[in-house]
């Protein structure tokens, strides 16, 4: 089971109203996250990224050039070439994003790591909100 939990402290309180520019004394922790996912093939990473964007589960997915991964698997040390997806989303969408990655991924146990975005460019954070907000179609 994977969890994406952020503990608020007096020095770092959550601020989901980034558009208003409210910054509590001592800093903020936004509701935005970066999710790291590796894939064995570029084609698989592109397919997963496209699905996440189409379903508005992610605002943006960066796909890196191949990286070398060294890890322990089934009692042995393994080395593989993989591509890394850097996925920008929100805490609220993480459970659905994680499920979509697991459903479309070829790995038995895909890497899905959720990291908080503490702060950032207000314009970019607002754009992220707009990119993952479902479109409202007039007349429906």
C-alpha cells in the first residue's frame, strides 16, 4: 500500500488557496506533488504519461533520457536502464494517479513515489490547478 501523507506543523501549514497568494508566517506547503515513476521502455512511459494527461490526473509529465537503476530484486542485485517520469499533480489526485499507473504499468511493483511541493511560482501552481481541473461543458 502506498500513502501520500503530509503532516502540517506550525512552521509549515497547508495552503490550498495558492491563487489568493496567502502565505502563512513561516512558509507554506501546497497541495501540489511531484510523483516519480520509472519505466523500462520509453514507449511505455509515453503511453502512461499520455493517459495521465488525458484523464487530467497530471498537469505535466517530464520523461528523462535513460537512467541507470541499481537495486535489489528477488535477492539479487540488478542493474537496468530505465526512463524516469517526473509527474506534477495534486495530493487529492494521487490515489487515482497511483491506481492508473499501476493499471497501465508492466512492472509487478512499479515505483510510485509522491513528494510534496512546498512552494513554487504562483503562476505555475495556478496553471497546475487549471490543467488538472475537469472541463465543464456548457449545457451539461
